[in-house]
C-alpha cells in the first residue's frame, strides 16, 4: 500500500469523532477499526457503546452531524445477513441507508471498508472505498496514516488526484477514491452497482 491523502478545508475547532455504521455481529472487525482510531486520537462512535436516547434516530443523526466521516464496515456477518437473507436484514439495510443519507446531506466523507468480503448490497453514496481488510498489518498502518489526516482536516480531497476512480459501467460511473493498489487482472466489486471491475492496468498509476 502506498499513497498520500490530499485534503482541503482545514478545521481544528471541533472534537474529532467519526461514526461507525455496522452490525454488532462484526464486533472483531469493528474493534480493529477502533484501534486504528485510537492510535491517532479519534473517537469512533459505535452505538453499542453509547447512550442512545429515544428516539434513537435523533441520537444517531446528531452523532453523525458531529462526525468528520462515516465509515460503513462491511464485515462477514453483515454480508451474511444480506445473503441469506436474514429476517433482520431489511431493518439493518434501512439503518445503513438512513445513516449514509444523513452523512451525504451533511457533506461529510462516506467510507466503505470491507473485511476481505465482497460487498453484496448497493451503497447509495460513498466517497472513499477500501475493499481490503484492516486485519492485514500493511493495510492497517496505511489506513492509520489516512485517518491521521482527519485530526487536522475535515475532509479528504474528492476525487483525489491519485486515487480518484470511476466505475466503468455506463449506467453507474459512480466516483470514489480507491485506497488500494491493484495489478492488471485484479478485480473489485463496485459498491454501488455490485458489478465486477477488472483492472486493465496498474492502479494507481505511478
């Protein structure tokens, strides 16, 4: 992994927090994410560890509005819920869509990070995509370096000059920053249209 995040909109006036969109079943993956945040002094808002006052949607909305970014963590349990499908999936999916909608309205970064699992439900909007698990030390260290930017700036530049990427399918073409290296013939799944994208050349271009 290599690359340097480019940023704009410097702002050091608020407490630094990010919001975690997830399912409680992916506890181990979420804990790894929390450790990355702790290394740079960022608070990760996870609902199971917070006092959620009723109505819950209002507490969640306020937490997202106080956050510099939203991170959707796609772990194995979240993917399993959709694949079955589990009866709780519509409820979970509605919460995810609602949380991303609030983040989008607020204009904060929206991340999708996958735990070495292919995303199997469409994300309505994102600005940053990391389809490789934080369990790998080199990925974890790379991600910590990216997170550190949020301690100084409110947003990452989007699209980033080096990491900016567009889904190649004509009826999708969603843009996002792709925070991974790829060789020709490597493949990812578009988090918006869920189709496979095969790289024809090395990414990012040196």
